[in-house]
């Protein structure tokens, strides 16, 4: 087993002598076995542990056990630990306990990495975890990417034990009479992974003894196919996907030309945390009227006339600033400057306008678009809903909530960067103002 681990480390180039290594350790059988194996391999490392405080004295017992283990292992350089309030964190963020624990754990890892406490973090994932992950992703309707299993490397995370089975780790602990901690939640069938681990996979293995080995071999083939598939897809994507700052533009016509447009779209937007079911819905939306908007946990996707736009999810605060007269007014990243003037010098700058504001109009509001807003566009009679105005100007749907507006209640007087209302155009030589907007980081169109 040790020779196989050494070979995997070398073939995947997981780390070298200059790396500062750390091991994510819980105190359970897998991570404790890995700690002893690293010690036997003569690899210097630190241990990193998060006490989630979910099992009372048992959680503190895990921490005490690891303190002692760190002292007993000759190549262990110490234990870095943190105690967190997992249930409180979950309640505040409306997460499940499992999601909260994962988030807290990886936040701690990220912090330590940024502080340069390590360059590579080893996790104790093994071959049996691979098979469980395969079945979980199969159940969750994953594509090839999910079925290929856990990668050997991801950012600073490395997994040198993916070819080692859990039975091998257990036999290693037993033969050396090594102790570890037990977490009762590992037998709780509430968790999907535990149902696969403790019930489903063992039953299959009874009927097919070579099942695990064959499954791992199939996953290796899937990994290779995914590598080839990804390389070919990348070349195709460059033809019709364009990144402009924080905005991604996808040409609808080119996307729809593929026989499996939903699969192609998933290859593009999976990294923005959209799922395959959403991709199928987006393709249907592309074949209908524009204007549909979809959300992932982190991004917003909107279907426009000829393009699909993807931006970071931008949920403006709904903040409304009262504009009582001349001065500066900061709305998130948009600074409105309002100054009295006696002369007008018109320019081509769309972010600056000269207007006439009767004192009776004040106070005004500096805010973002709301349902029901209307405008009397310069040079036109009557009013128009802002939703129609945005369409007329061909402003993508994802931008309409990011354009600051100067308003009198629900009547828009200035669509910053685009148009003023006919009601504030300069007619006389009094009540003249220069209005302008500047952005700390201007939204990308």
C-alpha cells in the first residue's frame, strides 16, 4: 500500500520537498490512518482540525485526542485547531447543519492558506469515497463531470489516497493496533452518503465481489473521456462565448446550432453553479420571447434578443436616497453630483446633463428601477413605462436594475447615462443645474 501511495504522489505530482503540507483531520478512522501513513512515509506535516461542537463532550474529546496524536507522530509539526458554533452559524445563514459545517471548515482552510500556514492541504478521501460520490452524483442526475469522481487535486487541496480502499485503511489501523475516534453520525441513515456507504454498496458487493474495482476502473475511463471532451469543448466555446469584465455573453444562434444545446450550455455555465435542469429551461427560453432571468447561488443569467448574459448576482439593497438640493449622493457605487449653474455647455458625455429643476420639484430620489416607474422621454409627448423604455433602447434585461435613476416618486427624470425627461429640459435661464454620475466601478454593458 505504501508503494502505491508513493507512486500516486509522484505520478500526479501532488507535492514536492518545498511544499508546506497540512492534513485535514477529524479524529475518525480515515484521517487518523492517513496521519500514521504520512508519518511512516517520513512526510513532515501539520494537522488542521475544526471542532464543530455538535457532539458536546465527544467533540472536545476529539480535540484532546488529536493534541496527543500530534505529539506522538514524529513527522507531525503540530495541530492547528479552531472551535466554531456550527448550529448558530447555520441558523443565521439558513443552512443545514451539514452545509454550515462544510462552509466553516473550508473558510478556515482558506484563511490558513492565505496566511501561508501551508501550501498544500491533504484530505483523507479514499477509493471507497470515490464510489460513494459516483453513486450520489448518479442519483443527483450528474453528467460525466460528476461521475468521474473526486479529482486528485483542486486548488491547494490534494488527495494522495484515492486508490486506497477503506478496508485497507481499517486493516492498517487494526494490524498496528492504532486507536481513533468514532463519530456516531457516520451511521445515521438520514444522510444520503451513509445510506450508500452502509447499506446499498455493501449489498451490491455481496452479489458482485469485484464491483468496487470495476467501478473505479470505469471512473478512470470517464476521467479520461472528460479531459478529452473538455478540451474539444473549450475550442468550440471560444467561437461564441465572450467575457467582458464581469459579464459573459453567449451568442444564442450559435448555441442553438448544436444538436445537444443544453449539454453545451451546461459545459459553459456549470462553473457559475447553474444545474443541468436549468440549462434545459434556458434553452427553451432561448426559443421564445426574450427577457427570462435565471439564478444560481452566485450568478444571474438573462436571455436577451440575440445574447445570453451572465453576471454576478446583484441584489441592490433597495436603498433610496433623498435629494434635497445641490450636493453629492452616493448610491452603492454610483455617485450623483448636483450643482447649480448659470450657463450650460452641452457635451457628448452621457453621464453628464444640464437640466432645469424647479424648486417645487424637490425633494427628489436617487435610486434604482421599481415596477411602475415611468418617464416622459426627451422630445416625446406623454409617458412611457420604464420597462418599455428599456426595451426601446435595447438595454439588456440584466442591466435595468443596475442603472441609477433620478426620480420624483415613480416618475423618472433622468435615466443616468441615457436620457433625461422632457419635463426637466432647459427652457429658461433659471433653476439650472448640472447633474452627473460617476461610478467607483462602472457596470459592464
